[in-house]
């Protein structure tokens, strides 16, 4: 792409707070399914409106408006959201009502709020934004797809100055627990910080909302530039390394230039084989960081990884709880984010640098 794309504002809601992470005192969870730390929603959304909102909508609107506030943008030109599974809690409520009411006298609220594009629509209504609005739901590359669309929009339409792009995924009592049945979640309950000590199948999961304000214009509050984003399909470990190397070279970069490599390692002994091959091969001498022991694994968890990279650049500090090896980086400026999908076939690469 010809134009540089900058992140001028960002905000995240997850199972960890910035204070806990950067004080190296991460929050500890003893369940394989855990919730995000609630934000102060009342500062952003009127109390009466909050009563009618699901958690996904509350998280999405709050994270979106905080990102816009940081970017000093009142109204974005476009809103692009991503979600892997949509508003699961409202989907669950609606289906339970269908059964309880025997398909009669059904209240429409839960159904209306259960669709995948609900969060994007609610943000637009809240902001009175009538511009381009789209939701991507491509499982583990949903957020990457949204970012690529936003970058293309900024590249092709010179009248677009600010694009709000982000993601929301939530946990629900029943639908999330189905992940025990397909072995996505570990059978035994574990403490999240011990995720990589367990040599077993499955992982842990949580929820979150992450929003970013993108612009092709570098501003005084521009902290991060998105250099490139790519996704590809591959099963062979050697070819995966080649694809990553090719991605870096295409973007005028070598592995040796990377200050940080953020891996989506998730504690699943079957999936982590790929990550470990990369750790011992392509990234042997790189400063490798991991993050899913802090917030679990879910479809749009790369939003947390991007948020984390932005915070590391802004604070000029890497929390010890993220470090997977002893390689250090002073004043980190270039980071590669790599994530592998749950079915071990789809890969995403995000290259960001400090402005």
C-alpha cells in the first residue's frame, strides 16, 4: 500500500487491566472461562441506556468512544467491526425463550441484539454516524479482515480521514461451555498463569473489546503505524516459516530487525507445536512474547495483541509476564504479531512500528 496508516487512538477492555499488566501483577483466574474486567460504562453510556444493553454492546461502545476520545475524533468517516461469534449472550437468551414460550409471544429485543452486526450498528446510532459501516465475521481472522478493509478504504478514498475499526467477542454461560465438547477448552480447570505448564490439549478463553482509530494522516497523538497485515493458509511448518520470511522481506524487513515477536501461543499441545518450531527456528534469536495466558484465546484475541503492542510502544516498557525467553529489547520500535487459527490452518501476520 502506498499510504502510511497510523493508529491515532486505541482502547481495550479485557480480562487484564493496563495497571495490572505493566506493574507485573496480572490478574489470576482459576477457571477455563473467565470474564473481562468491567469498565466504567456509566462514564460513556447513560444509565438508562445501559440497562437495555448486553455486555458485548456495552464493551463495544465504551471501547470505541474511548478510542475516539484519545484520537480527538468526534465522528469517524467509517465504522468497521469484527466478531467471531457475535452477541452470544443475547442469542442464548432468545433461544431459551423460544423453548420456554414454546415459540409463542416472543420478545424481539434479544433476537435483534443477537446478530453479528449489532455492535457496529449500536456504535453508529450512538455517534449518529451515517458513513460506511460493515461487520466482518471470519472466525480467527475477523479482526484482520476488518483492518485490511479499513486500510484499503484509507488508501483508495482520499476523503476518508478517520476510520474506527475494532472487535468484540463475549462469553456466555452455555454456548461458550460447548467448547469443552470439541476440545477447544482444557478438560481440567487450571490457573491462567500456568497455561504453558500444562502439557495437555485445549486452552482457556475469555472476552474483550478492542477499538482503534486509523488515519492516513500522522498527527501529534500518532503512536503506532500499521506497516502491513496479511493472512494465509498453510499446514506445513517449513512453508509457514517461508511465508513469514516472505512477508517480512516484502515489507523491507528482516527477522533481525524485529524488536518484538508476539506469538499467539495458547497452551494447546497440538497447536503449540507450530509455535515451538518457530521459536526454535525462525525466531530463535528474537525477543518472543506471549499473551494468551493473560486473556485466554478467542476469535478476535489479536485485538488484545495489537492493543498490547501499542501500549508497549507508548510506555517504552515490556512487562516480564509477557516474556517467553531471555532475549531483551531496548526501546522497542518494530513488532510482528503472529497468530494461528483454532483449526491450525489459517495464519495471520501483523507488522506494526512505533512512530
